[in-house]
């Protein structure tokens, strides 16, 4: 085709709109006075004196009086108009001449057309709001589009995330890479008759990167990515959730191969069944039923894969987890040492680090941190360094950032009197001394009596490695460290304060788990007494199984109290044996407010040396 030849474009079809009717009505109302004046002779303008003179000689046939004007007709058929004047004798004069008198209240078109305009404007605003708010980005679907899916569509290459951007999730990446390979070349997996899973469930604690993994899967595969939260399915209208599920799968099938990602699927995927003895059939159950039907309705060969994420897998309905629906469960756990190192390298790529910063050391001292926690530590350290106008982020900034994430921000404005300050120093020195002397606990890095968050003081212990198993002796030593502060208060002041409430809560919980979950009680034996279904990713613990009798529950309480009491006796023994070291550490805390682990080791070394000299009668050992 020649470039000079123009293509014929089809004529645009006229699209009817209610606004066309509204504009036409407004035009008729506004143009009516103008049109009327064109076909009607203009009345003569009389002065008020001329008007009264005409009335006096009987030339006026009729008048129409308004608040500011008088319109009238003469006996010869002509019309006139004049201004109205406040004349008390006018009405008597008109009646004497037998003039036909009419009154008229002037009506402005604004008086009745404005309310109609406001009603039309409000109606149009509500129409656009309902259409745009519930019909997606384009507002498609009209006023009833609230039943359409709210899924956000992202093309795979636009997600901006790949597996290279994710650290600390090696096994999960391996499982998901198989999904991307299938979407890229499905024939490779189907040549031997195999079928890819329809659904993949990402399970793990909050902040471990489940959503990021789903986005990376779409980015690696280069396919459309439909993402939404489980809570976005359910509305106040009955049946909307099921309708949105149907619409979601219809849209995804049109874009296949594609990935559907439902975050927090436990919002709609909870167990169905009886509630308080009555059968339930609420909106969430209807939505779940429709989701189950849709997952049964598409075949793996269509190139459509459903990925969901949750941190509460124990509440999901068994029908959702059976083979043929969510066939594969990918555990996205907390990163280990190498995983945290990968995350640190990724998030410090744009951070200027000082020479004293060791990413390996940072990874070692942050066990139990999720990927989100590690990223937060790096961001806090960068902000602290910027606030102090530094050229690079130093190791001290990372220490402060970790303290802020763990214990909260410093609250130096919280003023304590001298007695309270000494009580906190005695308490924290007890924790630090027990942690430094017991063999199976983490090393003490720092102890401080500067308030942070809700705590008046804190003892920071740094682990040397990741631990996945702990023996009974290690747990008992941890209990002794938790109760070291209370033991020191009791020894020094002969009474205890309210400052140990958090320590008591943690110690009681640990002792109860030793009895009910780990079977570490000689009295009750190696049996599990805790409830079977626990929200393990949310940290719930300590609840007894419903079948446990009241007698056994009482024995559990007694054993828990005994274990805590034994740990308190151990802590008292340590503080008593090293009383001079505890007093020296207390004085140092009152003076400096913060004492490092190296200073604690020096204080203990001098105390041991003095103790040895005293035992040997002054002889050098």
C-alpha cells in the first residue's frame, strides 16, 4: 500500500447519554424568554405619571402588578409597562375606573431549574463514583461492577523483581523456579505424561518475603500477574465474593499463561463447619466454595497457576489443601546465617559502609530476624548515620539500629530518681552476671539502664551461631538468666519490684512449654499436653489440649511453678557467690548507664582474682 493513500475510517456512532436530555431541557428553559420576545410586540415604557394619567381618563383596561413593576393593557389593545411606586391611593384609583387588576409573583428560572441541576449533578457524581470505585481501573461494568474482580494486573516484565533480588529463600526459590520453567516450556514437563501442580501455597512467618517470591515468579516467567488480598473478595453484599472469584478466573484464562496470587488466603479459606453448634453458610464459605470449584475447573495444561500465601496454615480448610488444588506447599521460613548474609548484601548495595562494618558479623548477631527485620535494621542504621551527618554507616550505627528494632527507641526524657535508677542497675546487673557465668547461654554484648520502649533497662545477649535444638540444661540456664534480675533485687533490697513482670511472663511461658510441649517433667513424664493445633507461625503456645483433666492441669501448674522456683534458686546462688562483682557492675551502671561485654568480663576477672587470693591466704596462684 502506498504511504500517500489514506485509510478510510468508519464514521463514529452516536452514543446516547442522559446528559443530552438534560442539556436540551436547560436550553429550552433558557431560550424560551428570548424566543417569546421575538414574536411579541415590545410594550411601551410609561412613566408613573403617564400611567396614572391614563388610568384617570379611563384608557387602561387591565393591569398586572408585581413587586417592582406594573404591566398593563390599554383599551385600544396596546400594552405598556411602568415601574411600581409605593402609592397608597393607586388601588382606589384603579377600582374607581373599573380596571381589571391582577397580581403576579415573579418566578425566576433559577428558582426551579437550580434544584433540578443539583439533583442531576449529584446523580452523575454517585454514578461515576460507584462505577470507578468498584469497576477497576477503567470503571468497566457500570453501576453494578462491584461484582467484578479487584485483582491488579501486572505484566511479568513490569514486576521489576526476579529471583536474583531475593536472598535467604534458597529452597523456596528452587521450588518456584520449576513453576517458571513450566510456564516457559510446558511441553518439557508433559512429554512423559506429568502434570504441573495447579496451586502453590507459600507458608511462613510474616516478613519472610512470600509476596516478593510470588512477584519474582511472575517476573522470571514473564507472564501476566493477577494479585489481590483474600479480604478483597468479601463485601457486604451476598454473593459478591463468589462473583469476584468467577470474574478473576475468567480474566486470568483470557491472559493465560498467567499467575494468580492471593495474599492472606486464610481470610476466605478458613475451615467450614459448625459454629457454636449451628451450621454456618456465610459469605466467606460461599466464596471458598466458588474458589474450590474454579480450581477444579481448569486444567494444568492451560498454563494458569494459582499461588497463595498465609502465615496461618492450620486454619485453612482441608479441601483447599488436598491434591488437585494446592498440590505443593512451599515453606518460607526465617533465613539462616547464609540467608541473612545474602539479604544484607542485597540491601546494602546502595548503602555507603564504613570500613569497620562486617556483614558476616551482622548476619551472625541477627538470628531469628526475618528478611523484613534485616531490611529495617539497615534502613535504621542509614538514618542514624545521616542524622549525625556521617559520611558512611559505621558498625556502631548498626548496633544502635539493632537495639532500636529489638527494644525500641531510647527514652532519655523518662526521668528516674536515684533510688529507681539503682533498682534498675541492680536488676540489669543480675541479668548480666547470670548470663556471663552460666555456660549454656548467649554471650553478653551490652547492658544498659537507659529506658528503651517500655523497658527501663535491658541486657543484650549476642548469639554466636544459629540454634535449632536445645537441651534441658540450656533451657534451665536461660530461665536462670531471666530470673537473675529478680534474684538480685531480692538479695540487695530484701524485696522485689514490679520491674520483673516481663521476665516472669517469659520465664513462666518457657517453663510451661518445657512441661507441656517438650516433656521435660519427671512428674508428668514424656508426654505432650499442649493443644495439637497451634498457630506456630504466630508464636502461640502454652494452651492445654481440651482432653486434659483438671487434675493433670493442676499438676502442670505445680510443675511449672517448681521449675521457675528452681531457676530462681540458681540465680540467687550465682549472685551470692559473686556479690562483689555484682556490686561493682551496679556502680559502673549507675555511673556510665551503659556497660559493654568486655567491661563485664574485666569486672569478673578481677572478682575471680580477688576471690582466689582470699581463698589462698594472699598467695599468688
